[in-house]
C-alpha cells in the first residue's frame, strides 16, 4: 500500500454506513467480540455506562491506537531513489525498531482486538500497537517475521495475490504458515490498483476473488482490507461491507465521520528512522 507522499508520511483509522456489521465471537478463547449489526443511532455500551450516541461518534472519540505500516525489509541499493527508501527499511534498522518497541513495553495487537476496542470498548494490553505489512514481499517472511518472534510480536500481512509465488514475493505456503503461527492475513487487492478507479466487475476481480483465494489458502475468513496507496473514497465502503469486511486501513486522511472503521489510519515507517525516532513519531501522531 504505497501512498502519495508530500514531505513525510503519516497515520491510521475509519467507517461509513447506517449499520455496522452484532456481536459475534471471533476468538472466544481471547474473549474478543465483534459487532454484527448495531444501529447507527442505537444505544451503545462502553464499559459500565451506556451512551445514546451513534457508534461512529463513540469510535471517533476513542484514543487512537498506533498502527505501523511496513513494505520492504532489505538493505538499500544504489539504484533506490530517495522516495523508494521511504518504503525500504534495512534489516538492522527494523531490528532496532522492534527492540525499541519491546524495551518500551509495547504489545502487538490483532485487528480483531482493535475492532473490539473501537466498537465495544474491550480492554487492550498496556501500550498496544499494530504491526502491518503490505504487498507480499518475501523479506517480510524471511526477515521481519523472525525478528518479531524474538519479542512475541505478531503482524498483519495485507496480501496482493497477483504476486504470490513470484520471485521476491511470498508463496502460498509461506502465507499459510504466517497465518498458522498466529499472524493475521488481510486483503490488499489482486494487483494494487486504486479502489478510487473501480467500476462494475473491478470489485470482483480486485477484491472479491483475491479475498476468497486468501481464505482458501489460510482456511480462515478474511475480515480486514488495506487500500492500495492508502487511497480510498466513501463509494468503496458499501462495496467492502457487502463483501464482509469489518474494517479497512488507509494512511493519512482523516477518519470518515460516518464509517470510521473503514478509514483506519496507519503511519508508514521509513528506513531513516532509528528506534528513538520511531518512538517519537508514535507519541506525536497517536
């Protein structure tokens, strides 16, 4: 999910419709519950009190949880442009960033946990953070995942299915292994075209079929979507809802005021940030 850049890059959160998917346990052992049908103007419980506010307003009033976005985890090449290096994090830098997160007391969370926190006020661990990876790059499996395992971190991998099995990209077996080991697999379209340009059968080609393919690979329902380039519009939201997505992730735009769950923000982590710089940006942006 490569965004358009101006200067540096930033952020993560979103939602848009009159109803939001009532409360189904996705992971009963972890007491995580998801909404499957809450009226936009219904009474919503938060903690011990109940507020007659639209769910969107309750979500918008919540403290934001840091969501980091990574792409390639490899050393820079002389041919890499300055902009390209924004998306490329050298392995040593990534290792320093993960160590900083662990030493600072951060705990990685899943999209299910974030969703439950935003919608129902479910408790999160101390200093929660979500680690996400876009575009199916092989080094996410060979470099990033082993580094995260050192600290017990789990990631969310948004897969572009056209790349599966190609050189320098993950195989189906590797995607399945990530899922089996407790990471979350999300949908990131077939070949990374912007959803703002979709019409008619594009939603089937770019979203529906790739998502079903990922479900066949992992044996699990895919609930989360990341917009290519971070670009989205309100017309995409009903299409994602129709296909069963509970939330979708963009980059630096404001949250949608009606459907914030479908415009959740993330911050791209460039290869120029050491651990201290990353910590500073997390505290500044969230």
